[in-house]
C-alpha cells in the first residue's frame, strides 16, 4: 500500500507537465542567451575589425615614408587584435626569397631571440609560415607553432612563449609583394573573420607599398636627371668661361717667345695681360665650385648682371682689338637663373666674335621690362652661311640651350661679309 501511494505521488500527471514545461523554458532561455552572446561577440568583432580598417587607412593617409608607415601598421594591427608580435617580410623576386623588413612587439614583453632571428633568416616559397603564405597566395593559420613541423623557428618560439600564429599576403594588383605574420602567447584556433579582414587590409597595404616604391623610383630617376642636367650646365659654364679664358691665355703664351727679342716692352705688357687672364680663369673656377656646393637649382651670382656684363666687356676689350659698344639697362628684376643664362650667352657670343668673326666692332644691348627682356649681340665681322651644317658648333648649341632653359626665343641672323646678330627675347 505504501509503495503504491509513493508511485502515485511521484507520477502525478499535473506535476509531470509542469516539470517538462519548466525544463523547456530553461532550455529555450539558455539558447536565447547563447545566441545573444554569440551576436554580441560577432558585433564586437565586427566593430573591432571595422576600427582596424579605419586605423590602417589613417596610418596610410598620414604617412609619407614606407620605413615609418610599416612599423606603425604592424603596431596598429597588433594592438587592435591583442596579439603580441608582428613581422613584415618583403618579396625579393630576383633572389626568389623573403627577407624580414621590420617587426614590432608589445613593449611590455621581451622576445630578444625572435627579434634577432628575423634579419638572420630568409624564406623560399613554401618554407615556414611566410613562405607558405607566399606560395599559396592566401592566409595561413597555425594553432601552435611549437608543434608545427613546417615552422622553422619552433624552438625559438617555444623558448620565448609564442604559440598561435597566422600570416596574410600583401598583394598589389594580383601580385604578392610581401607577407605579414603575427604571433600570440596563447594557443588559438583559426579566426576566419579576422583573416578575411586582414586579407583585405593586406591588399590595401600592398597598393600603398607599390605606390610608395614607384614614387621612390621616380624620385631617384628625377635626381639622376637633375644630376645630369647639372653636369651639362657645368660643362657649358666651363666652356663659356674658364675654357675660353685659358684659350686666350694659351694663344698669348705661344706668341710671347716670337716677340721676345723684337719688342721687350710689348712682352711686359703681354705678361700683364696673361696674368689678368689666368687670374680671371681662377676667379671663374672658384665661382663654379661655389655653385657646385649649393643645392641643385639654387644659382647665385656674385654681382648684378649689369656690373658683370660691364666687367666682361672690359675684359674682352683688354685682350683683343675689338671695340664694343654697350647699352645695358637695370637688370634687378631678373631672376638669378635668368641673369646667369644671359651673362653666359653674351660671354660665348663675344668669344666667338673674337675667335672667328674677324670683326672690328661689336654691340651689346639689353632691355628689361616687366617679365620681358631682349638681348642683342651684333658684330661687323665676316659672318657665315647659316644654311650650312652647323653640327659641332658647341658654343652655338649651348647658347640655344641656355635661352630655352629660361623660356626665351633664340634667333641668329648671319650672312657672309654681313656680320652676325644674335637675339634672345621673351
């Protein structure tokens, strides 16, 4: 009887229904809580990865140099995703290997052996984590590098407490240009959302790296062009100044022995002139050396163009029989580059008159207006046929180049027995 009553109490229909109903509510509540926690986790990850993409974009937008941007990118990624160590590996296609470009780690932690190993090791396609990412052209994850057979630095990682790792390709227009690898002291299973986010960021970084390297190559090429132009300018200046002066000095030195016995007084006068020529050449050389010590494009003149032209004309008159009439206006409104170019053109033109024209008189006019100028050098010499091949006339081509550099037109008029007129205007 007691047993029967106990059975009846334990199996009352109403109580069983209530128990089942309550259990159903509990299970449903647990599922809802689990779902809510999963949604919260996904939302947190989404917000964090969105913040990471924004932060990387900011770093790229604010960076001008790769060697500054890449470490900052590594730091931003590691701090945002709470990983401890990051590396960037650069692809050297000629050598078919990866070498470590830079690394970053949590400043509160120390990984001396792992940091040292980066510059000392290279990876070929398929070797180690960076090589695997390069060969497969996709992200790779390792739960624990200590037990991974293809991780070449497993013993170093174990000694310094590193375990989980993943790598992502840095791509630019479908080509792998590098690999980023990250390490944690925890053993972690793959985070697909994280790898997808960083794979997208890797493409963004790849385009940035490619653009910066192209800009660097263009900059280096521009420097080479500037250096070549500077060498050409120096060659022109040497030709226009020092070479011409030394040529005159050499001619005079050759004539001195011939007149030594015939006219000693003339020899003394010629020696004074020879001294003046060599001194002028030395002065010109010092001026050129001063220009070479200055940054490219920062040309200076030791005096204003008017005074320099007057000094030049007096010098030419002293060592030749040429009479020169000049009319030179104030040239203070001209830039240093314009003054230098016009001075060299006059210098070369007068040297040509002395050497080739067999002229007795020459005229130099320079008129300067607002953003305009006209330079004219004329002589009454033998002239020449400008329709003939002028190849090899270095002085003429140099004058044309100088005029072009300052945006001026160069005009030459000459005919046999009718002298020569050179006009430079803008």
